[in-house]
C-alpha cells in the first residue's frame, strides 16, 4: 500500500532537475571566479556561487526573466565585489562567458575521447 519512491518518475525527474541546476550553477560560479581572478576583481567563490544561483533563478521567470537575470547578475557583481558596473563588471562577465565556452569545449572534448 505504500508509495515506492524508487519507481516514481516525477520524483526522479525533480532530482534530475535539481542536480542539473546545481551543476550548472557550480560551473557558472567557477567561470565567474576565474574571470574575477583574471580581471583582478576582489570577491569570493561563495559570492560568485550565490550570484550564479540567484541570477539563474530569476532568469526562470517567464518572458522577462532573461533580462531580469542579467540585471540582477550585474547588480550583485557590483555589490559583492569591488567592481564598478562599467567597465569592470561588464568585462568580468565577458571573460566569464569566454571561460564558459572554453570549458564547455574542453568537457565536450573529454567526453568525445571516451
């Protein structure tokens, strides 16, 4: 009569979604942290993780979320680091995106060689 959690597809789908979000947030935080170090901006990895998580959650809002997420990301970078919005935070985000592209290519290459 009990519900067997191992065979519940909605529960495993939710776990998969949460794990995907967490891995994506850690990857984004690592890119932000690397960009922060390369651009000589002061901040912490925890701050970069929170920026990645919060801006990703805000970006889930339908229709306007993508824009709101970008705005929240820049505001939090400006608040939680010593970066001014222009040019430091903008440059840091550009470097983080470049690191994300390079990191994705490296991971794809590793997976392709297996």
